């Protein structure tokens, strides 16, 4: 009895999703001879799964999702802060800051471009190109080689972003939470 119910479900879903019965299922239902079904059933060739395609925005969405999951950064920035006191905002900002810092350190291991005290005289590293931006009284011709450090700059010491999960909808930065009472 249970076997026939299972067979009925298999037939129902096969017809629902593919519009036809497999030769094995047709034979089990007695619609064709079993020997004919075995001869007619071609063995499917193994099909390689399609290679996932990633868009440039996927990495940004993944990082924003990580910052939301671990630091609740979207909750903080999307909240209307006008009804809260400065003390309440400061306490929330301290939590978000610490958690966001942990995510950034774990993911990018940021290190200064120039590891010196801000306000001290420094020379630009050779071949600095995009790693140094000169500000202030910059001459119209030629590139200066030294000045006073106003900001150390940052570069990624490492990149430890988890592999993208192709079954995950990256547009969902944080799922809605529904408490069952």
C-alpha cells in the first residue's frame, strides 16, 4: 500500500514538473514492458554544473552583508537618531564601531601606507603613484617628494573575504526576523 502511494506521488510530480513519465516510472506503473523500458532508457551523460557568474557588485553586497551581520551597521545608519540623546547615540556608536573594526581587521588587515606620526615631516615612498596624494601648496609642475604627513593612508594587508555562496541572494543584506510567540 505504502509503495503504491509513493509511486503515485512520483508520477504526480514527474508529470507536474516535466510533463512526462520516465521510462522507469512508466514500467513500474505497467504502462510499458519492463524489458522495453530498460532497453529504451538511455543513460544520461554527466552534465557539468554551470560556472557561477559574479557581478562586480557582488563583493560589495557580500561585505555590506558581513558588516550588517557582525556589526548591525545598516540598523545603525538607517535608524532615525533624532529621538535619542547624545549619550544613547554614543553608546550605540561605540558598539557599532568596535564590531565594524573587528570585521575590517579580520577581512582586510588594514595597515598604514606610511607608518609615521601624523604631523611629522616625511618623504614619499619611491613609486608611490596612487598610494600618496599631495595636498596644500602643490607646485603646478613636477611632483614633490616630501612634506608633512596629514593622514597615514590605508592599504589592505590581506584580503580574507569568504567564497561567494552562489545559492545565496546577495541582495538580502539581512533577513527579516520574525519571533514566534
